[in-house]
């Protein structure tokens, strides 16, 4: 299994996580989810690895409040992220050791 980062190059935390991975000698598969949005099925799979759909939701994104997603059902959250990839909480790193939203960036080290 390769290491994958779900990445937004405009996000400082995402860039920091990518740097941590590379400094550790890992060249991850980079998925720029805004350019290549994840399918609903891929989001559901990732949510399962993370322990719930709520972890995939970027609650600070104004659209999340507009759509009333805080505390929403998992299916509703996944549908919203599939429709609006900006709601995806980045960066997410998946390695053979597991998956996690790496906020703060140093959490990526736990997956190496």
C-alpha cells in the first residue's frame, strides 16, 4: 500500500504535511481533491477509515454552516462533500499504519 495525501496546495497545513512526509523519505500519491473530487463511494470508504464522516467535514468552511452540516447525519455530510469538495477537511493522510486528518501537521508523523 502506498501513502496517499488528500491535498490542497493553497492550504499551509496541507503543504506542511507534504513536507513532513517528504522529509521522512516518503513520496506520497497526491490527490488534489479540488481538481479531482472524490466519489461518494471513495468518501464513504475514507470516512470508515477515519472513524466517521464528521471527521471529513471542514466545519470552519462557511458553506458548512450555510448547509447546516454541524451535527448532521453521516450520509448528509458525505453527500455534501461529494457535491462541494471545498467542504473536505484537509489534509488527510493514508498509510499502511492508518488514516487521519493531520491537523496539526505534526500528526502525520504518527502515520510514518
